[in-house]
C-alpha cells in the first residue's frame, strides 16, 4: 500500500467515524461517570476514548458499508452528514472497527461489574443491530428511533453502572428525558430522507408516518423530554430549556409534505449546530451542580 493510498484510506475511516458526532457519545459517558464517581481514573480515560472514536467507527462504519447503495444516491451524503464510503474501503472499515473496539471492550469488561457488562452488551448490540444485514433495526419503524436513541443514552447508563451508582428519581428523569430527546432527534433526522428511502425500498419511522406527522411526533417527544427534566430537581430542572429549544427548532416543519421532505435538511443542519450550544450549556449546568455538591 502506497503512502497516498494509506492516507486516502485513513481519510475514509475518519469520515466514516463522523468526527462531528464523537462528543455525542463520549460526553454522556464521561459526565455520568465523573458525576457518580467524583474522580478521574483509568476506566474514565479509556472509557471516554472508547466512546469517542472506536464506538463511533463501529456504529457509523457498519452503517456506511451496508448503506452504500442508498448513500450514493443521497445528495446530502459526502460531507459532515456522512461520507459515501467507496467499496474499496469496506473491508478495511469493518476490520478497523473490530480491531479498535475489541481491546477497549475487553478492558471495560475486565474492570466492570455484572450490571455494567449487561449495559455495555446492550449498547454494542444496538450499534451492530441498527445497520447489520439480517437485523437492520434502522428499517423497522419506531424500533429505528428506539435503537438510535440507545446509541447515545447507553454510554451514560454504562458510565453510571461502571461507577457503581444507583438510579434514583432525578437520575431516571434525566435519562428518560435524554432517551425521548434521542428518539425525537432520530425521527426528525429521517424526515429529510423520506423520498430517497422510499425509492430505495428502505423503511423508517418517517416513511411510515410521513413528513408532517413525524415532525409533530418529534415535537411531542421533545415536549415530553422537557416535562421529564422537571423531575431532576433544582438546579437540574434548568435543563428543561434544552429540549424546548429543539422543539422550537423543528416546529417550522410541522406541515412539511413528503414531496418537499428535503427541505427538512435546513432544520437538521440547525440541529447539528444546536447540539454544540446545548452541550456547552449542559456542561455549565453540570459544573454548577458539582460545585453545589
């Protein structure tokens, strides 16, 4: 393999791992672990590294390999919203995903408990099942949203389990709100692909409900998430503004027709930017809570 070829392969692997989304899985794990354990140690560092890159390479790499035919017909692919992974790199992507995941998983299993092992197993199974042939949870309406949300919530649950923390009412309220947020976000993200997915024979919650009803369902999910955060107590309840911001962001698309579904891409790009702002605000809130404690 020449240096040029190696660099091209590395760029494809990097793109397949979705760098913009790394923080979305590493942060929930690290925040949950630190808040529960109150210390920085090796399990935290290696766990955060795992959920930062290898986990995302497994999740999105499998997706890019087995969604190749539909991705190359999708006009929004090829940038921050996902690469079109050339066939020549499919074997490398699967191999790299396995090779980078196994060492971290073995370590996390070794230092974990029965509870954390069970959570980690569910997390990895959800990642594989979403796109892998024979399972393809992403093509099962509603289950696609549930599985996608599991991808982002399970690292936080794993962080709590690995730290040996219990799950009281406020914690369950936050996790429940996070899960509803994840379902709503996946559903809204699927709206922009309704026509492309139907043309490719791919089912999703959005192809099942249609554009307008899916957006409204996403709004309901964000609204329910906001209500749940009220159960987090003070000052955790301040996080209510986060799902409400997403509700307002997607609301202009509540009457979108299936024929104009691609217009939802503007809302999806706003969603990606909103994630950065929300992450910053939640970080400040967590710091405040930690200092109060």
